[in-house]
C-alpha cells in the first residue's frame, strides 16, 4: 500500500550503479534501505520506489530478475527504468521502418528493440556480415555471425539510428553511422552532403530521394563516465557520442543534430515522473543518486529533492559537487532514513 493519508506522499527514484550496486556487487546498505521502503519503517507501510538507471542493454524483465536476485528483494518490471526504456514512447514513429540499433553484445539490443515493438531492426554486425569490406579491420566471430540477419542494405533505407547501450566496437559503429547519415539511409550509397550531389533543381530531391530528410540519431545515455570495480571511472556512451561527433565534424565541417535521452535530460525525468504518478495520486519525488553531473542535475531540473551518496562516482577529494543536492549521505540507507525522517518530522530509531 501507499503511505498513510496523514503523511505527505513520499516516493523514491534510485540510481542503481553506485547506489545499490558497485559493478556486480551489492552495496551492503542497499538491502537495508529497500527493507525500510518495503515496510520496515516506523509507519509500517510500503513506500513506492522505482530504479532509474542510465544502464541497459537487456530487456526490463531480464534486468528485473537479475536485480531481484542481487538485492534480495522482489521487484516488479514497472519499477525498472533503463536508459532505453523511454524508446517505448517513440515506437509508433518507426514501428514499420528499418532502424539501426547499437550497443551491447551481438544482437542483444535488437531483441530489446523488437520487444518494444520495432519490427525491422538491424545491427552493425548485420552490415558487416553483408559486406565485410565495410570495415575490414574486424572479422566476425562465430558467435557474432550467428547473431546476424541476412539483408541487402543497398535496398534497405535506414530511417533512424538508436544507440541503446554502450557500443563494443567504436570504430565499426562510427564508420557505419557515418555511412548511414551521409548517404541518407542507404549504406554504400553516395554521400549526399558533397558538392557533386548538391540539389541543383531546388526541389530538395536527389536521385528521387528527399535529400533534406535527416536520419534521426538518438543516444540513450549521456554519461561520459561510469563507475565499475576498476579504481577509476570508465568511459561511457557519452564518450562514444563525443568521438562520433568529432569524426563527423572533421569530415563534414559541423556536428550532426541528435536526440539525447537518459539522465539528466528533461524527457527522461518526465518519463520517470509519469511512472511514479501512476503509483501515487500526488508526487513528491525524492531521487537518490550517485553522479552529480547527471543524476543531481536532472533531479534539480525536475524540481525534485535529491540526495547524493558517496558510494558512487562523486569523489569529495575533487571538491564540492558540480550540482548541489538537497542532502549528501554516506550511503543509500542513510539517504532513505533521512528522507523518511524529513517526511515524518522526527528521527527514525
């Protein structure tokens, strides 16, 4: 059930990496914090919460099962919002059109996209299987080849590119993105942004194609860095985006317009707020985050109270956080206790 009517509505949005988990390992305070939300609190009520992460690469149900096992708490699929979950809201635009998806291993993100409702989903490994000369510096492994679909990309115009998860082969993926964008969807077709292919008729069409119709490019995670078991943060999808844009700009002279989802974008927080509003008639968000560059910035921008925990990317030795949270806690247990005490107006024993 929800909070008793005598209390103000309280709901939590947690990041996962650095708050509940560090790499594959559960942070000890996480189980105690979730137990409090599941009723082990002075009000003896369950407090709604969702998990909002810039991670992804698998379906929400698979992530739910794994997290339930890791955390020792039974979660619902609707409590899991990954970086690419928001793409469910744009399926209607591309449901019956060919799209290219990037990230993860083999065709894992293809399966996720198909689960969302996209019907014609392709990967850069499909492209490499079609024409190995597209990128002769990588030979498909037997496992990779088994994950591909046969398709003639010269007859398959790509309508959009979705970077679901962190790409594993940056050079291959950057090359194919550039091929798609510069040839307006036809891999192997002429680049239509060069002078010899300029629109000399003034009707915006080249060789029967609409040369002014850009291919939508969507990134789901803006994080430059993420926290793993390694002592120093690792490069994330945001770094891949920057690498792609640097190459594209060097070739074309300007950056390519793109759509960015994931924390701290407004679109992602509005999506999360809608999920929480489905669980509460009136929302008072209380996100618990680990990365001041994305989590705290997004929470503050959405008008939510925010808690920064010291178990994530934030390093106090580097100075104060770039974005000021409502509260700084040692771990997620302290953060939850602080929020409950704030809601009740008294200390929790």
